[in-house]
């Protein structure tokens, strides 16, 4: 057996030869790998960082992540975190901004989309001005794991439905879409299974709900929609707005109304208003 094993390392002329290792990806210098990673999307960078030490080291290069951060990221850091402690690298800054970071006492959350680096913002139902919200005959805040805020506002019944809100934030330049996240019905769990009670849903199919938004630089958008899909969360599009100057904050006001007082409406769950980069 020993002779057979030795034969594996002996050439045809009977002389032993040393094994010569071929260069691989692990032999590439980090300075060569990093410029390649800079052309990739963040999820792909993180996957390649698991290949070997060279790719892992290159994935921490600041210039790789600087190109992924929003152009006004120093302003975002100040708005979201205040003063960050320590000398953080750009990769760590990107990772922290990708988390759902709370603002204004937790009534708002802001984060970066992990793939595109676009800024996303959500305003909870507790951060909105809702007509009748303090009267338990009309509204209740109910806990749920279906909201990133852990609770939603649920409407029993009302004649005059009106929800208003506003937010001021240093959005990077680009076009953004605004949505109300709503559900006709009240979701819960029974024996570990999701159920949605829709027996109190009424009034939304008689007249359309009106959606509007305004910005501090004079933009306006409006839309209307009959609400008739029950039992699931739907993002109802209010409209879009454009940010040209990332160095100043943009103030957005928005509303949803159904104020035809010839009938009541109820059985709706209101989670949040969401702002995303337009796709």
C-alpha cells in the first residue's frame, strides 16, 4: 500500500516531484478585489465576503460602501442617530442605517433598503392625527405582530373618517411614492393560525376614499379608491413627490378621508403611512 501511495507522487521516469499549488481566489490582494466589489450590490458583496479572507477584507473598504450610501448620508446620520460614537467604517454605517431606526418617540421608523440603498420611512398610526381616535366607541389601538410598530388603529364605526399626517425629513434626491397601509377587517390568531374578522366591515364600497399629499415646495397629488378587498394588508397609493435638493429637509403632508355622512363606515385597520423610493 505504501508503494502505491508513493506512486501517486512519482513521474513516469520514476523520480519524485513536489506538488505545485496553483494560485486561487485567496491569493488575490485586497486592493484588487475591492474595486470589483464596488460595482456590486450590497447583498452580493456580503455573499462574496464569505469566500475567503481576501474578499472579506476587501468588503470592509470604505470606498466600496461610500458608493452605496445616500449622497447626503452625513445629514441622515445626524438626523437618525445624532452623534455616532467611535470612528465607524462606511460598512458599519450602512449596516446601522439598514435597521428600522425609530424617530420621534418611536412613532416613525427610517431605514435603507438593503439592496438599493434607498431611504424608506414609515409613520405609525400613533403618529397620525385621526378624527375620534381618543373615543373608544370609535377607535382602538390593538396589538399585532403584523405591524413593524407592534400595534394598529382599528375603527369600529364612524360617520366622518379623516386621517392626517405630516413628516419633515432630509430625503436624498429622487422620486418617492407614498402609501397608506390598510386592511379591511381585524386580524388575530387562533390555535396558531391567522384569521381575519370582517363581519364589521361596511361603508367602504359606497363611496371612494380620497387620498392627498402636499409638499413644502408646492407639489400636490391626489387619488381615490373604492376599498373592497377584505382580509389582507394593502398599500393604497396616495401619490408621488420629487426631491431635487438633498441638502434641505422636505416637508410632506398627507391625508385620507371618507366624509360622506349619509352612511357610516367601519371595520378597517390602519397600520401606517409608508414612503418608499419609486421603483
